[in-house]
């Protein structure tokens, strides 16, 4: 039988992990779910009397397992292109170096390899940039989904409040 609290187990499936500053209470799973990636403004505290967060405090980090699971389908092709580009750069670099070292080889094949190396190098750099852009877009998507979840949660809480206030009156 597992002794891990259910909230902690559920949090392990989230793409980001919240790191509260020293002295802050541990947030609920619902709060973490509805605030994924949110950066509190300077001076914000979760409850009165809490210490302020230190300057440049990093509130969120990636949960590598959950992030990888979420990002894999989006990044697969871009990562393959980047890795293939690195392999091609190494091969073309080797062919260029061998051609230059050979000395007796006509210059045009060496120049052709060099042009290929430059072209593949640029494409590899673009593939790496695409990976970074996809990851930034995924983080933005996580934040937007959390905002939507928060709005839905707020509406549900308010509806419960209205029902209970109506019942009490």
C-alpha cells in the first residue's frame, strides 16, 4: 500500500512543480493546478503574515517526466531534425577536412562539402531554435490552460457559495 498522499501523486503528473519560498504554506493541488506557471507579482503573499519571496525567486520548475510526456509528440520531429543536422554537420565537416588535407583533390568537391556544411549548420541551428519555440509555446499553453481551469474553478466555487448562501437565508 502506498503511503504517498494522493495530492502528491496527482502533482507528479503535472508538467510544472511549484516551489514556495521559505515560510510559505504548501499550496493545495487545486491551487497548483489552477496557477501552473503563474508568477506572483512583487510583494504578493499567499496569506497575511507570510514572508515576501526573496528577489528573483524561481517559483516553478519543470517536472521532467511529466513535461517530457506532454511535449514528446510536439517535439519529436524538431528534435529529430536537430539531431540529424548535427550528424550531417559532423560528416560534412569530416569530408571537408579530408578533402583539404588530401591536397590533390580538385577544389570544387571541397567547396561543395563546405557549402553543404554551412547549409546544414544553418538548418540545424533553425531546428534547435524551433525546439526552443515549441517548448515556449507549450509553456504558454500550460499557463493558458491553468487560467481557464482557474476561471472555471472560481465560477464553481462562487455557484456553491450562492447556493449555500441561498440555503442559509
